[in-house]
C-alpha cells in the first residue's frame, strides 16, 4: 500500500480536490472533478483540432507526424476525463524529451502535467498507486530501458493486482515512451521490450507504426482499465503519415488486439510491428518488381496478439515471415512461429516459418556494426525468397 500512500501525498500537494474515504483495506480516493486551471488562455477551451495542427482546413485526410498524433491523443483524453494526468521526467516545463508533451503544461497546468526527479521506481510507484486509487495516469519513460529501474512496480504492483484482488481492483495506468534502438544510442538505450512485457499476464502491450496507430491506440490504452505498455519508436516520432478524417475525431479509438493489413498480397505474409513495418513495406515494393506479391500485416498490439488475422493471411499466402528488432531467442518471431504451428494455419504452410530479428548481441555503438544488428529491407527480401525457394 506504500504506492497508494505516496500517490495520495503527491496528489494532495498538487491541489487535486480529493477526499479520503475510510482507512484500512477498502480506503480509496474520491475525485471531485477539479476545474482546469487558467494558464495563459483558458485551458478548458476546446483543443486545437488535429486538422489545424496538420495545417489543413478543408476536411478529409491530413498529414501529421507520429509526435503530433500522440500529443493530440493525450490532450483530448485529458480534456475528456479529469482523472487523466501525465507524469515523467521533463514532460512539463521542457515539453518532453522528444517534445511529445509539447504544450500540455500550458493547457492543463502543473496539477495534471507533472515533472519528476530522475527516479523511475519512485514516480512509477506513484502512478501505480494513483491508478489503484481511481486516477488514470500516463507515465512517460524517457526510454523504456530506464523502466527496468521500476519493473517491480510495473509487474508486481500493477499487472498482478487485478487478478490477485479477484477482479475487484483495476489499475488503469498507461506506461509510454520510446522503445528499441534509435541511432547511435548504445546498448543500454536500445533494447526492444515487446517480448519482455508480452510474456507477462495482466499487461496489454501496444506497438504502433503509423500516426493513425499512435493516435487511436493511445486513446484506447488510456481508456483501458488494465496496465498498458505503450511502446513507441524514437525515429518514428518525426515521420509524417496520412490521418483519415475519421481518425481526426476525438472519439476515434483503435481496439486493442486488432491487426491491420498495410498491404495486401498473395504469395507471402510479413508479420511485424513498429518501425519494422516500414522495412516490410519497402521490401514488398522491391519484391513486386520481381512479380512476388507480399502481404504486410501490422499486428499493432503484441498482447493481445491478433492470431486470427495472422491465420487468415497465411491461409491466403501459405508462407509467413516474422520481422522484429528484438533478440532471436524467446522473442516476437519465436511466438509468431509457435502460434502458427499450434493453429490451423500449420496445414496451410508450404514452407517453414521464417524469422528476421535483431542480432544476438548488445546493440553496437559503431554505426557500421549497428546497421548489421537489425532488420533491413534487404534481409527481409532474402527471407521472403527463402520461403519461396528462390535464389537470393
């Protein structure tokens, strides 16, 4: 209960309007929804819509970066629900280490956008405690590598509580931040945690690719009553994608556990997530010039994994390649292979399951070695040709 106590102390300090109800095992915080603070302009005004943020006023699709898609999702969810708040290192005054939280402090004030010391175990515990007390924290890690300092709070205090309480104590907290390698950040800043967290019951694990993924899945994660691990990619933050008119709505969410076909094909299925979807699409373009039709399946969520979508695609193509940047041992590709072999998809395979993964080595710092440590369109093309028994 230490996490709850710490959360209470911090929230009282931050001037939430609260009352403590009953001491003991059933104690809880009740929120009297506070009015938003006035910071410059009235923060309660409607958020600038995504269309304007993307410099469009004509309706229809707009162009938007992943960074702005995440920013708009958090702003809209914080406006929608006063129980939602953001906490992490440099999220407020500095506008976020990667500027994902840009402008949120000005809109919502320091009661709901909270800078923390460099103490992951501490502020993660506060977020878990706040969630157990009925709030809906968004906890930003500057990188998920630093979340290892707080893994006890994430798993033992967060992920296991709903089950251990017999379903009576939800823990709605969203842990988000960059995951996996960027460029030249070294071994201790480059691990892909999708398989780590995907192995834990009680967690939902999300790994978006596009701006639409980022926006719709983050909104769904914030609304989900479970502990959610939201794995972003640093390099994708600045990439621009088309956002449909539907996805610009404040009510737009993408259900967790639903994969998306990014490119339809008939010869081989590529199953991937996050930035590797981009490499799969590039590989598909290369192979199309050789009359090889590739289907690219973006799983979007690691857990729950949309196995039916994978099976359906394999029934059409009869071949599958799993692509991710994690380690080969006990990883995403291994799980895809196991699910395929244990499902009805096995009877439709015309070739063994192929895996394209990161190298079995801590990520090198030297750029020449780093480039060899992760999937590229060329390694994916070779794997596809292996499944087709073609020379490469």
